[in-house]
C-alpha cells in the first residue's frame, strides 16, 4: 500500500478526515511535527469518528526522522508548484505521498530536493490557489489505489 505524509499539518478536522481515509484505504499515515493542534483535540476525534483504532498513524519529530523510519520506495511531493498532473504518474506500492501544511505548503528545501518529475499537482482552474488538504489527499490517494486495482478492497 501507500504512505501518506502530512508535513506540519495545522487543522485538526483535516487530519481527522485523513485518518478516516487512511483507515478505509489501508494507507499508512505519517504526521510530521510540529502539529498545529493537540493530537487529543475533540475536533480531530470527531472528524476521524471511530476510525482512529483502524488507522495506522505514526508521528515523527522531523521530516528526516520520517524518511529514516519509513524508507519509502519514492517520495512524491504533491504541490501547486508541481511539474506534472498527479494522473500522469504510475504509482507503486510503497510510494510516499507528501503533502505540505494547509497554510504554507511544503518548504522550498524539501520540495526542491525531490526530482521535478516526482513533484505532482492536482489540476485546477487558473485563478484557484489550492484545494482543501483532506480533499487533495483523497484525490491522489484514490488515483494511486485505482492504479493498483484497489488492492485489498472488497
């Protein structure tokens, strides 16, 4: 399956929704600190409903600590500054889908360390700035899983 990594997420309900998504897709979710909320926050629990026990969620002190722990096949940066649409890539089991924070995206040094062909964007209208983080994760996660014929699903 895939890994989803959120770099310094700020909004608890987004994270809760992504926990629920991870539980339903079999993805592993990695939260890179600092978080912009208390992990025990009520809004996080409400958005994740009763899926917290069904999801594989790990917290990491830094981006490098996450890379050292996960050892992903590839790191795919999802960014509005991506060089190609997310649908053009052939996803592989073990890929890590890296998303930046809701307020600032991925830091330049992290994004620029990823090869341009692995910097992906979700197509949007020209004047749009960005999509909601939880929606973006769902769009890309399901495309990757679709390419794997929804392995493991009923």
